[in-house]
C-alpha cells in the first residue's frame, strides 16, 4: 500500500484502520505521532502555472503608453482591479454574524435566483496617492 492513500484520511479513520491492522491508537495518539514525523494538515499552494501569454508584455506596454499620454494631457488615470463576479441575493456566504437565529438562505446558488451579479473592485487614481476604494460594479444579468 502506498503512503498516498493515507494522505486525505481523518484522524478517526486512520485510527480505525490501524486498529484493524492490530495497532491500537486513538485519534489523539495518531495526531501526536504524525506531528512527531513533521506531518500536519496543509492546504494546497498555487505554484504551477502554464507558460505566459505571448502578448502579455505587449499589453502592459500599451497600458503604460496610454497612462503616460493621459498624464501629459492632465487627464485622470484610474486603476481598476476587478475580482470574481458574485451573485447578489439571499445566498449563503462564508462570513458569520452574532444573532439569535440563523438567517435562512437559498439552498442552491443559481444565477436565476439572483437579483443581479456584482463585480467587487478596487479603484484608485494612479496619479494621486494610492488609496484604494472598495466598490461594486453591478448590472442585472
């Protein structure tokens, strides 16, 4: 059996599997032994990336030229950083709030149940001090 099969197992399941193999160890003992071997729960790390797009540098050069053109003319230059679109409506989110009863939300996050979709973004003047302002750009879908 390869060690890879054990990677995503809970401590309780590891303990039960060890017991089947005649090694009696409670989940706390399994945790202590794993930590002694410098093994711990870890999340994935995004390290793998494909090759860069061939036009990536050309795109940034174009943006820089446009920025300099606007600055020379005294026109405002805005930098906008948009994130993943979010559904707006009665949907579950990862945050928690203190309240007596939990809020009831839709079971599924279907786009047709949304009031609209919003794109969280940060916007700041590239000429002035860089003070980002969180905002939402929304449009009904």
